[in-house]
């Protein structure tokens, strides 16, 4: 098996995202605090550089979501990295409610300057208006529902679920939150960023070729999480990537008539396992990279 894959030129910026960006730019002027959600597995790749220009000098709280699926040691390294660099950061897991109870405390810390400024100006109103931003499928609506303690917003496991950019939700007497659609880069020029986003389900599966993604997934796992790879697919040893993929197909019964390995089926199997964290808690980036 040979890797004969042309590197794709990824362009993923649907019309509703362009509209959402314009509306977000207008709305962000009305809020006091920005909560930016990033995937704990890919905190750099899941950060949209467009947000920096929109945020300006507004206070920001970075929430690393899906931390159950990420390597806990590396997630801790990332939270320390962001906090040391002046960005208040907390990792959460919305499935097991890890650190959910701490979010409001972090919101208070992040909005402390806003409250103090109001007090100096003699403003009695303590209501904090918050906007939640992030790339597609990072879990914004789920996060807001968890924070509010009720299911007020639509959620789904595919990018592009949230389209309404005027969804305000009162969490309690002190917080009013605005949900927004996920906004991705206008054009993904960095190859590894595109791969990371695809492996974690932030862009639609058909954007990148399956063989291209599966090859890079196995390559990364072999180099960084060899035991996870061996255990998941019952591999005795790890040879070259092509041989590993063929062995996975054989072990999992991805066969055509006559016993030939069905590579298409094998690619799909690997990518579904990666996307759903069936190989264990894995991080695809490190803060020192």
C-alpha cells in the first residue's frame, strides 16, 4: 500500500459562517465578557485567529472542553500555559460534569475588572453579558445548557447545528449569555491544523480524503501513543504505517470477497475510533510545540 494522496487545499467557510462573523462583530460590542471554548485535544488548532481581532480588549475566559477525551497530563500543561500567559483558563468535561461547578467562579474572576470599573463609576447594575464563541462542533450550546442547568438550546454532534445568532439565555440574575454559531477560518492553510480539526470532528468528514486522514492518525498514534494503538487493535508490533493499516483491516474483518483488505472500510473504522476517543484519552497538540 502506498500513500498516493494529494495534499488538499481546504476551503471551509459556508455562507452562514460569513454572516455569523458579521453579526458577532456587532454583538461583541454589547457584551462584557467573552468565553471562548476550545477542544482540549487541540487547543491551538481549535482557536480561530479571527476571534483575536473581534475580542479586542474584552476580558476572555478560555474553557477547554471535551477534556475526558484528552490526555490529562497535557491538558494540565495547557491550562498552566494559558494561565501563565495572561489568559484565565479552565478545563471541563460536560459528560461527567468535571469542573462544571467551578465555571461561575471563573466567570467572576474573569469579569472582576468589569465589576470594579462599574463600581468606580457608581453603576449599580451587576449583570454581566457574556458571549460564547468557538469553532464548529466544539460544544457551545451544550456548555450553555450545562451552565444554565436546562436544555434551552439545540445541540448535536455535527458542525453547523447552531444557526441563530440572537439566542440570549439568562443563567441567573447576574448572567445573560449569547450563543453563537461556530465560525471556522476562511481558509485553512496549515496542513496539521486541518488534520487536527478533521480528526476531532470540527469540520465535515468529506472535507479531507479518508485515506489521507487515517494515514496521519496512525502515524501520530504510532509516534505518541503506541500502546493505545496496540491495545485497541491487538497489534503485537508496530511496523510502517501502511502495514499497520493493513493489519487493522485484517484484524477487524474489513475484507472484500477473496480475502482482500477493504481499505475504504478500514479508513472509516480508524477515523470513527479516533473521533469517538475509542483509543483512549489522546491529545494531538502540546503547549511547547
